[in-house]
């Protein structure tokens, strides 16, 4: 297992009270060090424009690079240093996945700023360049036939969905809370054109947690991954579906997060030669974020990290109806 991380990520500050703060990474690093998991840490070099062009339009890239001080949205500001750090975040994600391919090992990219809300010509939701989409395109360019993206974040990855909506070589599966930002991720949208069936959204109501996610993975996520047979798995890690997170209201516990991660690690080991890369997206309660990320890295290393935030809020499968509707929709394309 290798961790990809750059200290430059600490330099990205939207404003002093913004929830997507450098303290998120500081908390994770401190937790990893406390459990002797801060090892084999690899920095990336400057992100190149040609890499960003795998997903983003040149005019948009140049706008981020040259606008100086401006705002993409009310909560997504651009400063003079934003371009360099956001491009480095994308490079970090790419480097982690390339290393995973070369060494057949799980990797974790501690990327910041996040990326899954960024589309070809826009940024929003704290995101500027779509780290995971750029990485998937890079793997495809390098010869991988199929890439699976699993998005764990509480917010739907609208940018990632848009990039791959018509692409049958990239499977996108998102579990997210319905009715919140960015307002996309309908369970009825399964892709378009040749990509029909390769986009699966599981939009869950407030309160859904462990038992709902367990059902979604057992009955939908895992079977679709098995049938898709990707060459590599990429994971958008959001810990904002935790019951402690202040920006949303799903109720997943730390145990629940780690069950998902372990299932994906096991899948990659059995089907992809161990090729799986986790990359950080959201998660704004620093104690639970740090605990879950450390637990995921520990799972890669065979080290059990003690968990504190293990309350089970949803033990009656609150979202069963939604998961079953998603299964019915997806069963037109997959054997479920």
C-alpha cells in the first residue's frame, strides 16, 4: 500500500471558516501517524495542462489559471495559488492509480481540493478539476479496457456522471443523499447513448445508514462490479455520509464505511490484481473523517484501527425501497 500526498495541499484555503479546510488533511495525517500508518508516502510533481485536458476544456483550464481572485460559485473561490494546487491534486490522483497499476497494490490519494463536482467547463461544490475522472481517462488512454468508479460521497458526483454518461467503458456507481446539493443523481438516470446502463445512482433519504448501505452493496454494487469486470477500481471517498457530518444527514457509522471499503478491496484483489485507488473527496467532521480514512488505510495494510464512532442509527434498512427500485431499473442491463 502506498499513500500519495503533497504538503502543498495545506496551502489551499478558500476562506478562514470554509468547511473544506487544511485541517481535514492535518487530522487524517495525525491519525495515520498515531497508528503507525504514515509510511510509504509519495509526493507528486506539478500537474500538467495536457493531463487536465483529458477531461476539461482548455478555456476553462486557462480561466482557473489566470483569473487571479474570483468565484466560480458562492462556496468555490479561486485564488492565485488555486490552479497550481488543484492541478497537483489531479496529478496526485493519477500518480496513485498509475502506481497501483504498475505494482498491483492498493493506493490512497490524499487529494485536496476534491474533484467530483467539476465538469468539463465548470467547477462547483469546492471542486475545480475532476481528479477521479482525469484518472479514469488516463488509465483508459494507457490501455485499460474498463474502469469502475464507485462514489461514496454523500453528495452526488455530478461532474463525474456528466463526463462518463455516454461512455460504456467507465462504470459510475454513486450512493448519495437525495434532495441536497447538487440536486442531481436521479435513480432513473442510467446513462445515455452507448453508456446506457453504465451509470447507477442510489439516492437515499435522510437517516439512511448502515443497514441500507449493506443492502445496496450486497444486492446492487457488488453484483454489478462482478459483471462489469473492470481492469481497475477508483473510489471517490467521501466521509460526509457519516452520522457526525455537519453538512448532510445520512447516518453511516465508521464501521459501515469500512465494510464498504473492505468489500471493494476484496473485489479488487479477486478481480483486478489488487488494482484499486481511493481518493479523498468530502467529509467535514474531522474526528470521523480521520478515523474512517485511517481505518481504510489500515484495512489495506492488514492493521485494525480502533473505532470510536460506531453508533448504528439505521438498523431497519430505512432505504430498502429505494435500493429495490434502483435494482429494478438496473436489472434491464445487469443480472440482479
